[in-house]
C-alpha cells in the first residue's frame, strides 16, 4: 500500500448518524451551555516568559515551561485549561499551573514564512490554533497532530496583495482578523471575519485593529485611530452599533475581553515615554485600574465547565442495556434529542471477552447496540432491551458459533420477530474475518490485533468503529504472532494499494512480520509497552484534538465493549486501572484538554475510584472544580428541573462547509506518536512471499 494521508477522513463523522446520547446535561453547580467565567489574566512578562495574575493584578505567578521570547500575546484555550505562547519560530501550548505538559506545535512545511509568528489564538472550541506571520493566517490542530497550513489563501479568500493578522475567535467559530490591503499601506487595516460554516469572509468594520470577542460572542472590541491615538471601541458581532469607549490621550492595544463581558484588559502606551502599562477598563463606568507595569499583552482566562459522564447499570439494567438506552430511542416512543433509532442489534456471549471484541466495529457500522447474553438461552434483560430498542423484523447478529451462542438463542431471537444472522467461524480469527466480511468486502482500513487477550482487540475494534454507520473499517485478529488462514484469505483477496493496514500491539506487528502474504503490504505499527500505552498511541494516531474521549477500566471488557460500541465514534477510547488514572492516559487527556469537553465512562464505582475520577476531571479542565459529573444510571441522565441540555452534535466532531477545515478529531496523517514508539509517517513495508 502506498503511504497515504488520512486527511480524506477529516469529515469522518459528518455522515455518521450514530450518536451518544445527551453528552452534557446541567447538574447541580454546572453552567448552562456556553456560560463562561473570568479567571486569571496571562501576560507577557517583558523578558522571555508568561506570568498570570488575578484580575486586580495581585498574586503574580510565572508559568513554568512556557517561553515567550518575542512578546507574543499569550492566549487561553476556551475552557482555560491551556495557554498558547511561543517565540518567532515556535508556537507552544501548556498548562498554567503544575506540570506544564508542553506541546510544541509544528511549523508549516518549509518553516515559518518570514521566520516569525506574530500572534495566535485557539479556534473552534480549542480544536485548532490560528496563527499569523503578519502576512497570512495559518491553522493547525491544537495538539500538534499535523503542521499548520494557510487558512484563507488556499480558499481564494485572501488577495495576494493583502496581509492578514491579529486573529480573534468567537464561540460560534467566527474568526475576526485585521486585513491590510495593500500590505503595509498607510491607510491601516480593517476588521474582517471568516465564517467556517459557510466558508466565506467579509469586511466587518473599516479602520480597526486588535479585535477581541466577549465571552458570549455578542460583542466585539477593537481599536481605531482618533486624533492620532488608538482608542477602544465596541460593536455588535455583526458590526453594527459601533461605540467609542475611551478618549484619553494614550494608545490602547492588545485588547482582551473579560469572558463575562463587563471589562476589557488592554495595554496603555504612553506617547511621551513609550512605556507600557497593562490596565483593566470597566465598561459600566469607564474607570480603569492598573494590572501590571512590567507585563503586557493581557489575555483573560475563560473558565468553563467540562463534563464527566458516568453511564452505569442499576437493578435489572446491566451495563449493556444502559449503554443502549444512552444511545438508542425507544421503539414507538417519543424521540429524545441526541438519541437515534437502532437499525439492528449485536449479541455476544457475556462470558467471553475476545470473541466480543469484533462486535464493537460491527455495532457501529450497523448502528446497533451490543447486548450480552448467556450461551444456552437468551437472557431476559437482552429480550427486554431488544424489544425496547429494535423494531420487529430487524437483524440481530450473533457473534460466534453455537458454542458461544446456541441454536436455542438463535431460535428465541427469531421467535421474538427478529431476523437472526450468525457470524461464526471455526476459531476467533475466523469469527473476526466473518464479521469483517459482513461489514465490507473492501475495507478502507484494517486493524490487526492479537486475539489471545481482549485489550488490544477492543482498542483496534474501537478505532474501526470510529468510521461509524456504514463505515468501512474492520478488525482482524491474529493468534499470537501468527496470522491464521481465515484472516490471510481475507487479506489476500484485497488490493493493498486501496487498503490501509494498522497493526495494534507488538504481537500483531510480529504476526505481520512473520507471516507471508500473497501481496506486498505497507502497514502502520501502533504499539506500546502496556495496554494503556497502546491505546494512547492509537488515540494519537487516529484522532487529533477530539471533543470527547472514553476512559474504560482495564479489568472489565463488558464495560468497554458495550460502551465503546455506543460512543467510540466520537473520540478515542483509553484504558486505566481502577485505583488511579493510568499515567499515560492522564498525560493524553491533559495534552488534549484544549479541545476535550467531555469524558465518558461506562461502569459503576467499582470500576472507577474517586481518585481516578478526580484525576480525569483535573486533566480535561482548568481544575477538577471545573468538571461537572453527570450521573447516568441505567442510561438515563439525572436531570434537574428545567434542565439545560447541550446536544451531542455540539460536542461531537463535525464537518464544516466544503473546502473549509473540518472539526473532525480525525488524524491528519500517520505520524510519530511518542518517543520510542513505532508509528511512522511512512508505514512499514511487509514483503510478499
């Protein structure tokens, strides 16, 4: 197979109808969707770093590990969890407190044009960073998954004579920026906006600079020259209702709105001495207070509640039923926003872990719940959930031979009015090949994993499941370090030039190296020193800047299979031990906190300790206090009166307008995952026999 980019999958969830229930529900202490609170203010420290202070200038704290050697204005992620800074040739993000968890963002191919970044901001919910060289705007994922690219020039949105700078992002994705045309002209710049949903740009306000949106996106602050001095103005987001706010005989630069909307932090430049003082303007009465006499380029921290979703069974409702209720509507019932109709169902043996792994990708592709039952008879809980979720006549897939799900189970399914379809095989590898054939005879992606234990197969199957309803990703299972004939036969019938191949785990890689196939293949090796590390490496390989993630307990395959089948389409699935959040998983969530708004877990408190849950809450937000836990017993969220619901589409990856950058979470291209691990930008070559 030729090395090819995964960019064609950038909109992988745009056509996916599988949803994950109501992802964010207001709970006691939670904010309504879109609400933000103002936190600390970050400043360039005047030397080569970043400092944060309270809004009154007190309690200055140096941000360890973040460099700002060129006076680049720092900026916050939309939830206040990470800071963006850098020097002329390097942008970076990191945490403001504790372990910085620094990420160096790759420059465009060929280096930073002109050699110097001038300003940068997070965009589209923290998925992207938009940066400027003062000539052109560039965008790239906030986790550095691929190098930044021109944003507007490639879309015929920027005349060659123009220079674009000073990007500022609104919560709805609108991007304000300053355009000077001709570049360097004496007339100064105008404020333009780019709408990624419609892929259009337009002039919004003539003669303006230093744009900054309020936390709700309703108001835009900017500066304009009046009588020779840059004064602060405000306008409605559509450019109307322009009002001058300041009149003093100084210059005002580098504006940053208080996320709550009542104040603006800015730099005041004394025209006589040239000295800079960071100040805060109160819009209610026009008063100002000094923020810092040594720091400059203020950025006000937005604090937003993220969500930890706890889905678990209770009473007669097991975890499989709870995951199904969290995802699928009730047949004949009133439609619930965020849920979808089940189009089929997948049955697995409730005592066999590895045979259940292929069910994750099958269920996603068929838009189906995974339900567990005994080998000899259909459990009453499975009967109840089938009747609730699946219309009569629907297909019920039985994963495995009669030793796993007996003929009696098949007969009971038929007696309920459904169409049973057995996906069997002489062994586990044969079952995986049969399931793969049921999904597609011509997969776009194959994930190969060792079937002798369940963790890597579930990781592999969940990656395939991310391609969603009618997707063309499959999982095939090896027997240790060998590839059984049934899997070989499936692969030998394919065209390696049209099929992407990924080995998941060390044994799968060795199996490809040890087993001769009829055709030469290239493959990507995603492996690690542990179950958790392999899953983290897969997350880095397969996703960039996701909105959601799943954390599953390493001891329970039942939670992982049923939960990942329900929600794996929205973000990466990770493993963790119960006592504490596994270090690699914690580091991954921390590094992706700019974009991750929700983490889902499946299973009760016996699967997730308090310490583990607290670590998850801290990793994805500005602190554990900024993550709200939503309890979902039996798959039904516990709502307050008059609940405020954030639809899953608001958190799930989705495509934007044709030609516009897609907020997908999908990896732009295979790349090195972590130092010492084996995912490469070019896949490994497997020579045919």
